[in-house]
C-alpha cells in the first residue's frame, strides 16, 4: 500500500474526516479538500486544502495527475430538517451536481486510478417505502425512479453520470448507497444533524423525568450504520472489482421511538416522548445487504445499541463543553 495517493473530497465533513484517518493508517499519502476544516480536531491529511469544489479551478489545483484513488464525499447535505423541508432544494441540487460534474470530468483528465462516489438510499423510489415494516431497497429496485427528495434525485443523476463516464471514457468507478451513517464526530446540532445525533442531543439536554420531542408519530422505520463499519465497507468496495452500486447500511431496522428508548437506556434516563409535526421522509427504509454480502462478503459487525453506546457519551460531552463555552461567553459580555 506504501506510496499510494488519495484525494478525499469533503474531508472536513463527517465521513470524509474518518476516511482520511483510515487511509493514513494504511500508509496512503492523502490530500483532503473541503470548504471548511474538520469541526472536531485537526485533519489527519498530509495536505488539507480549503477550496470550493463547485469551481473548475479548485479541481485544477487539487487533483494531481495519476492520483490512485479519489473519494468523493463532498455534498450539500443534512438530515431531514435540511433535506425534506424543500427550503434548500435548489442549493442541494445545484451545488452537489456541480461538484460531481467536475469530479467525473477531472478524474478522466487526470487519469485517476479509481473514483469512489457516495450515493444515498434517498435515491430509492418512495412507492417502495410506504409500509414501515416492509420497505424494499434492493439495488435493482431503483427504477422506475421516484425519490422523495431533490437530494435523492441529484444522487441518482450523479450515479448515472459516473457510470456514463465509466462506459464512455473507461473511468473506474465504485458507487455505494449509504443508509444513515452515524457516530462520533458527526454533526450533532445546528440543523443539519441526523436522527441518531439529534436524539442523543435531545436526551443529553434533559434531566431524568423530562420530555423530548420527535417528529411525526415515531413509528417510521430506519436502519443506522456506525461510521467505522461504513469506512470498512467503502475500503473493501474500492479494493474490489465490483463497481456497484451497492447498499452500505445495516439491516437492523428500528422505529424512531425504539431508537429513542435505546438512547434513554444508555443515558440512564427515563423521558417521555412528545410527538410533534415535522419533516420525516419516507415511512420505512432498511438496507438490503444481499448484494454486498455476495460481492464483498461484508456485513456490519456491531449492533445499533453498540454504536449508540459510543455516540451518546461523545455528544453528551460536546453538549457540556458547549454549555460551558456559552456560559463563559455570556459572562464576558
Ligand atoms: P458532511 O456534510 O459531514 O460532509 C460533506 C462535506 O462536503 C462537508 O464538510 C462540506 O463542507 C463539504 N462540501 C460541501 N460543499 C462543498 C464544496 N462546494 N466544496 C468543497 N466541499 C464541500 O456529510 P457526511 O455525512 O460526511 O456525508 C458524506 C457523503 O455521504 C455525502 O455525499 C452524503 O450525501 C453521503 N451520504 C451520507 C449519509 C449519512 O448518513 N451521513 C447517508 C447517505 C449518503
């Protein structure tokens, strides 16, 4: 592995910053690029560039000839509160599509060895995800296309874009459809956080006997994959001959209410749940791992409870630190 060079796009974000660390631990020389530095500590990259990947000149500057692997995680994204309100649709589509259009083009121009693209389960058709107990998300069920968000449509478009570049220009692509990745060093406040982080924060904010709010009736189902598992699966995919698209997710489907109960148990708090109206996305979604098991022999090794047991204390500590900082700032005024 010595001497391999990788470019990680979106290296200041959640999955990108974990991937940088993993590649470095495997001996890669890594350049990270993002609009921002990682929020929770210094990047492990050999070279970290602040740049806007919607711009051609950024790609000209960051993508060296003969880079072995490009990991394309950069996207304008967030949880349900960001993706499903409709308020950010134009930005989500335009910003992410611009990044991917340049990524595919420059990967060919600079003769990169392989490019990994992070698609999302949000590209699956809404009509297959109406029954919360029986969602269908096998890779072959993508068409007729009917994602429930513009975010999902952009992901589907970009998947097709990379495969078109593969057919016409021989670009070696690897595409995964992530299903709700969570864990430490993920966004936990501010409006872009996803359900596991948002629920951990809400539970951490409350004293025993308090109340938390959940969007909808909490009976919508999802599965969640811990970050380390996601990184392992991506590495296996990139090293394999399988172009994808493959699901990378967990098949442990839970309702949002059940996940809230798990977090309360981890926190040692009994809280009541108040259901309020809010953006929810599809009724049910679960990863279908038949293909990735067959192609890569990969399956998650830990339960949702295990992952939450690592994530909750991390968010609890962040919240306490944040409260201290806010108190000090108020005291200074
Ligand atoms: P994230 O928001 O933490 O990371 C994305 C990063 O891209 C951010 O740091 C952001 O600053 C950067 N970025 C956005 N626009 C940019 C631009 N114009 N130029 C340079 N950088 C830019 O998200 P994440 O959770 O790490 O997700 C990584 C990828 O995986 C995304 O493409 C996302 O759509 C996909 N995905 C994630 C999940 C999940 O559950 N986290 C699920 C499905 C798909």
